[in-house]
C-alpha cells in the first residue's frame, strides 16, 4: 500500500479556551475532523476551522462526541442507541450546515474520544452512529479504528469505510489502543512513531505493547493536533512518509 490519508482532530477550542494549533497543522494533513459543539468547538470556531480547511484543500469531516463539554468528551457516558443516534444526527447536521455556508461539503465522520472508543467495541452503539450517518448523508465515509465494531457496522450498512491507525498511540494484543491512563500509551518519539506507521502501511501489522503483532488495515492515520509540537511532528511524519514512497491523499 502506497497511499495514506492523514487526518487530525481540529476546531476543539471553545470561547476563550484554546486547544491545539490548527492553522499550523493544516498544511500537512489531508482531512480534518472538526468538533461540533458537544466536547469543543463553538459556532465561530466551527466556521473558522471549516473555512481554513477548505482554503488548504483539506477534506472536512464531522467529529461528534458524547454530550460532555466539561470532560472534553473523554468520559464514558452510557447512552441508549436512540440517544446516541440523535446526538450524532444533530452534530453532523450542524457541521454540514457550517460547511455549506462556506461553500463546502462534509466528506466523513469520525467519532471523538470516549464515543470513538466505546463504538469500537459496542455493536449497538456503532450501528447507531452509522445509521445516523446514513440517514443524514449516505455518501459520508466512516472513519473508525481498524478492525473495530464501528468499521463492521459501517460496512454492514453499505457505507464507505476508512480504517484508522495511530502513530502516536501504542496498541494492545487485541488490536485496541492502549488506554491513556497506562504507561507507554503515548508514543512521543517521532522516529518510533514513523517506524510504527511504516509497519502498518507497508506490512499491515503493528507491534503491540505485549510484544506480539496485530493485523491492521491502514487507510487513514490520525495525528493529534493537541500534542506539544504537533505541527513539527505532522511535518516530519508527512515528509518521512513521502520520502518512503507513500502518497498522502484523502480517502
């Protein structure tokens, strides 16, 4: 495989509170997952981030969350499938309207934080998210953790799916991401991150925290824009991937 999408979570500032350096990261990614107000992203931030992404030729995606502004969407909140469906419909609809106002269109949907992790293992929740996408716009692409329930739910509903991998997160033996609360969950060394990404892209395999290998399909790579030095990290990863013959392009 010699093609890879680089995506980044963006537009997560809220009011006077700032998160990440979106404008510095945008030149190095091919798709942006933009917060929709439930964990970050006030209306003005949504508009400005969408406009900046379109200006850079970056695909615009919705980044829906559990309703958890205080916890930045990283706390698990139990919702019924119907409640989850309703939350995702509202958030996709909001960002779709913002995109339309800026002359753009939504390309994909990537769930945020706890919603993403819960949907990776919860079939009913994954199905609710994908049904919300289908009912709003069946052309939207599901961005989900490679090999997860969210990927399977999207495929079952006939949606296009982009299987996502991470260069700055370690993996468990079952292919899930190491919880952030555990030591070694985050990979901060750029060279180690590049080695992991190349293994996933070129070999379809990742070395887990337990020392075993897990199979992964790498369609899109997540870069975290809220990490220290995120722009330089994104610049280096993109340059190194292109030097290895990997074309960076949206799904």
